């Protein structure tokens, strides 16, 4: 059995685009480790949700540990601060991941890859799926760490751009279109993820949708980001998110196009 490491930017990023793959790998007997680069301290949180004295970073750490457990994975932090969305003050904060030295951050991750004897690393595509500074940094750090640790399998997780557009259209046809605040902009829709023609690995996770949804529900502080998806009928959610998409950077020649190992 293999050890597969997923590098993510913030607590909750592991759910929507890789949760099914993580659950499937774990169910098949593989060891899965989620490494979260930042503490997620700059995420939004509904008023009144945190207990007295509780920090958002502390709460999100508990949420991602619960999510990992639901998916059958282990969890570690890489140890950096949240950078916030592009163009915000957090981008310049001391300790923000987006400003970390790539070589230093990659060395931290490479040590974990070596200690865990990782067979495969999953990082993000070159624009971090949708341009978040921490997601873009995950891409750079992940690629470099895989080289430093000589990790034999390397994948970039992404979003199928055409499929996402079809999902939004179908949601509108079914009367399930997100609100104006939740709806992705035309610019985001034109740049999110990668074109379908560039995606060479598609993992069927339909059988693991219950675990994927359960992991999403662990992230109560991020309910604003999850609400629309969690409100979809299970059949519609499975149709939209029953496959997860990757670009293979390197893997043994025998690895099938619908698997990471």
C-alpha cells in the first residue's frame, strides 16, 4: 500500500476538490496524510460561533483534524500564517505563507515527505485553482518539495473549468442558482481551474460522497463557503462533484488514468 500526501493551503481546502479521493484511497487501504500550509486565521467566521477566548485559528485546527478523521486520513500543519485573499492587508503580514521563502518552505515539507516515506504528493495547479496567494504558493512549494524529497509520484489537483461552467448552468436551470454574493464572477469562471483537455487523471469518487459531505460539515466556521454546496440535493452534488481532477506530473507508467496510485 502507498503513502499519499495532500498539500493544502487552509483548513477546509481538503474537502471539496480532494475529499473524495482521500476517502477512496483510505478505504482502499492506503495511508493518507493531509498537510495544511497555514492556520486559516484570516478566514471569515459567522458572528457568535466562537466561544469566549477561542481563536479562529484554534477552531479551524480542530475542524481540519475532524475532517481528516472523517476521511480516514492523518493531519499535519506546515506552520505558516494565513495570507488572506489577494489584495488584502494580510498579504504583507509577517509569517504569511505567500511571502515564505520557497526553498525554506519546501525543505520543511520535504522533511515530512521523507519521514513519512511518501510515495505520492498532491499539490495545486500553477494558479492555485483560482488565484489565491496561498494556493499559488502551495503549487511552488509542492513542486520543489517533491524534487527535494525525490517523491516518485506527483500530481496537481485542479478544477475542470468546463464542468464547473456546466454545473453553474444546470443549477440555474434547476432553480438552485447561488445568490449574487455566492455566484462566481465571469472572470473567475473564465480562469478557474484548467480546461478539460489538459486534465489527464480523473478519479471517480461517487461512492465516497457521504464522507466528502461529512468532511465539509466539519468546517462550521466556513459555512458561508460551503452553504450552497451542502444545500444541493445529494444526486445533484454527486453529479457535479463525483469526480475529482488532476494533472499528472510523474507517476509509474503502470498507474491508471483514473487513479493516483
